[in-house]
C-alpha cells in the first residue's frame, strides 16, 4: 500500500510539467502570473479591444467579455478554443497566436470579469465568511485551513468572477472542469473507491478520496470503473437564501491570497 501511495505521489509531482506546455492539453490556464496578465492586456488592447471594448464591456461589433459568462463555454479550455478557432458564422475569427499568448489573453479576460464583478458585489463579506465556515470549509481550504476534498479557494478571487462563483454555488454541474471529474472504482477483491481523478496512465489510476488521501490503484486490480463528469459538490439552491448567496460570493471574490 505504501508503495502504491509513493508511486501515485511521484506521478502527481510530474503533472505540472504537462500543464506547463503552451498548448491546450490542460483544461486550466497554467499561465496566470502578473507578467502573463500584463502581456495578455497588451495583446487584448492591440487585437481585441476594437470589437470588445478596452474594458471588455463590448461594442456593436463584439459582445461583452466582462461578465464571466461566455456563450461558447466559460471554462479556461473553452475560452482558449474560442480564441484559437474562432466562431463560425460570426465576425470572430480564429487567431494564430501561440499557445502561450492565448493563455495570457485568457488571464486578462478573467481579470476583466473579476474587476467588473468586484465593483458590483452587493453582499456582506463578513457574513459570507461565517457562511463559508459553516457550509464550505469541510471540503474547501483557504490557506492552511479547511478540507482537502474540494478545490483550494485561497486565490479564487483572482480566477473567477462573481457571476461564475454564484453559478458554481447554485449549479455546480454547469461547468465542471475535467480536473474535478470523479472516478468510481471497484477492485477485483470487491473494494469500492470513489474520489477525484488526479491522474491516470496505462498502468494505474490516481485518486484523491473525500478525506484528501491519495491512492494509486493498479489497472490489473480493477474489475470495473466509471468516470463521473458531475461535480461532487451539492447545489445550495434552497439551502441558502439569495441574500446569503450574495454574502458568500462577496467573501469568495475577496480571496486573492498573499499578493
């Protein structure tokens, strides 16, 4: 068992090397540093502002990009594909930028929606913090505090707009990145495992269970498995009021880590 855990950990340490490639073989933007944001802003002003406006609010020639919601998909990967391939039947062409340049544009577009959302946040962030501790901290961490079964939210305010955060709270299945897909495994011995799929290769599958523990299961020991493309997070529709959701979003949008 220890050997399996060690093998899984070694594989996990290799993941950032794949994510660091300039292409779109990863569903999450790996280029979000200040230098990438500046480069993306410069490229946006030169190539995109004429149709979408300098602040992303949109013009007659192009839609607004500062709401955090996009017609062709709101994930990092979907925005990457829209920029690189364009949208057939519209004035949006495909751009022959490098993969790095497109990711930098994605970083800037995210910043536009975050800035817009922060200026329109209605909720009380202090009340939102209490709601987070009561409803979210068991699964999500901020800094070194909180659970490990859900995504770390330490810097979520730098990555998602207020609209995107609200949708994630009321409809978690609306936009589930592949990095948060789960896998259910039944071993030949009858053991059942379920958790977030972290990595897989021809020999094994690496899983993080609801307690945050890492497991590596050899394929030769698997009787059957099922990939679950839904979010393990429950919807809070009906569990939190509209005002409480606004408070929670106000708190989350302020989470930007140590800058």
